[in-house]
């Protein structure tokens, strides 16, 4: 069997500059709306394709975290992880999404984050796991924020979470489909 072709360094339609963080901060809390929980890329693509995608993401980042610059470090239990950057389009004007009359959770970019930065991005999950303070401190350190600035950022992230969680979102993974990645229903 012939292995699938390598993925392009930039996926078709991917916006490598997309960063919805306030002031373009390298790291931010990105709370996925409750109605979109478990809609991550890994759960929606074939396992072999997931391996291709994550390896491409790590490679194009030079095997370093795109937020803090750290490499993986087995001794410190720091790994590299692929993370999605989503755009939430409340009134899509493009087909086929406009026909559904629903807002769209659109994959805009994939980034390479280290374990610590990924945990900080998912601060709510970090809290459920008992790691809130560690993740919050890392968020502030990477961005050069005071604790007050960090708290203001988290409050805004929570406000957006509450607002976006009030509706159901359609999932747009077109940047993966256009790269030849097989999108599949989640296997839960």
C-alpha cells in the first residue's frame, strides 16, 4: 500500500496569522463553547491522518512550541501537541453554511503548543484536573502579564464562553478536507 502524500506546510485555506488573542498575545485562554465540546480535530479525522497532521504541525514549528518556544523534554514531561485555533462565525455568508442558518465553528489554523501552553489554553480543563494555578501562572509568564492582567483576560474568556455556549455551532473542517485529510464521525 502506498503511503499517503505528505501534507503541505500550510493547509489550503489555513490562515497562519489568525490569532484571536487580545493584543496578539502568543498564549491565550481559548474556551470552546459547551455546545462544541469534543469537536477537536483529532476526534474527527482518521487515526492515520491525525498522525500526519500532528507531525506536519510540529515540523513546521521547528519542533518547538509556537507560544513559548520550548522543545519537548521527556525528563520534564513536556510534549509537543497540536492545537486548533477556531473562528466563531455567527452569520456565515458562504455556502453551504449560509443554507443551514446556523453559526459556524471554523478551523482556521493549527498550532504547535507544549504541554504547559496547551494546558494554559484550556484553563477550564486545567482547573478540573487541579492545575489551575500552574496553568494560570504559565499563561501570565509567557505573555508578560501581571496577575491582574491575567485575571482580566480569563474573565473575558469566560464571558465569551458563556455567550457562545448558548447556541449550537456547525463544524467547518474544510482546511483539512482540502488537504486530502479524511474527516470521519467521532468514535465515542
